[in-house]
C-alpha cells in the first residue's frame, strides 16, 4: 500500500502547540504581517526572533502525541509512505519518522539560516534559550541584541521557516513531485489543516486520483472536505490511531 499523509497545526494541537487559525491560534492574537514576513524581519528582527524563540521553547517542552505516533507506525508497515507536513516543529521526527519519509514544506523552526548567504545551522532543540545569556556571551555567540549574525558573512541570521510571500523550498517540492509522479496512492490522509494553501489540496487530489481513499481528519469542515471519500470529524490523536491500526 502506498500512502501520502498531509498534516497541519491541528496534529500538534494536542501536544500543546497552538494552531494558527483555531480559537487560540497564533493568527487570532498576533499579526502575521508583523512576525512571519521578510518585511517584518527587516523592520524588527529582534521582535521576530523573540517570537520564534518562544515557539522553540514551547516545542522543546512538548511531546509527540498519539497522532504523530500512529503515522510513524504506519510508515513502518506501508510499502511506501511520504509525510508532507506544514508544521515547523519536530514532533513527527521525534515520534520516529525518518527524515527520508517526511517533507517539512514550510521549513524547520530549529534551523537558523543566513538572510544573505547559504550558511545555515541546526540549533538542536536541547540548546539553551539565549534569554539566559548576558551581553558578554551574546558577543561571543555573534549575537547583537538577541539577533544572531552569520559567522560567514556577518549578515543577520533568521529562522529556517517559510514566510508569507516566500516560495516553497525547491528541493522539498521536487521530492513531493517525484513521489506523486512515481505512482498514485491507495490511501491519502489529510489531518489537522485548514488546507488554506492550494498546493495541499492539489497534492491530495493528485495522489488519490486513481480511486485511492482520501480521508480528512479534522473536527471542522475545510475546502478539502468536499473531495474526501471519508470524513473523520474528531481530534487527530483520537482518530488517527483508530484509523491506522486496521491498516497496519
Ligand atoms: P490552521 O491553524 O490554519 O488550521 C488548523 C486546523 O486544524 C483547523 O482546521 C482545525 O479545525 C484543525 N484542528 C484543530 N485541532 C485539531 C485536532 N486536535 N485534531 C485535528 N485537527 C485539529 O493551521 P494549518 O492548516 O497548519 O504557514 O496552517 C497552514 C499554514 O498557515 C501554516 O503552516 C503556517 C500558517 O500561516 C506559514 O506560516 C507559512
């Protein structure tokens, strides 16, 4: 059985990570234009870094839930599986999914990359939050006012995520294209996303276009619902283990 799984913030909600557009979602209280665009970073990199550090800390304190674990189990049993997640957290990986079986299409919050050259590094989730650093250690760490600088070209470093108005990472989209072009999928699961971005619906429909099951797991209706062959209006950590166990 060939499987495609597409996930969004709803899958990490039960691990204590806020969604974006849900009741206590980030975008309900914060303005994405002030935090998740290249212009916002140019205007106030300190504010942007403070927000991403707060999110990193929340993710460090979180644990994968039964939804992440069920998907990792399915990956071990399916003939072929690709997980495409919009989530920048590392909960799918911590649940045991191999990097080769997943695509983080909106980037990885624990990656820090130069805003000018190609330098980037992975800040392990164990690395201590800079709030505890004094001015001196900031100096040592090439930080200024909480904003890290590139050790290669001294430009500002930014979180390794995709911001509004930015293209998706080419290497990652190519991996999805390769997977979709190789063959269709018997099962497509779309969980915890408002499917706001057209490419999520496009990938789901293309993967299931030869009669595969298209299962939406979401307590609420989304633009994808009308295409689904099965709707599961329940939280992912409840629905996915029950949905996946019979497939194992
Ligand atoms: P959203 O916040 O837009 O949507 C979360 C979805 O999850 C909603 O449809 C909820 O109904 C559903 N949901 C909430 N709790 C759930 C649960 N326990 N189980 C299952 N579903 C649940 O988040 P995304 O669709 O992931 O992008 O947002 C997509 C992108 O928009 C994000 O990656 C981010 C955001 O702006 C960028 O920043 C580029």
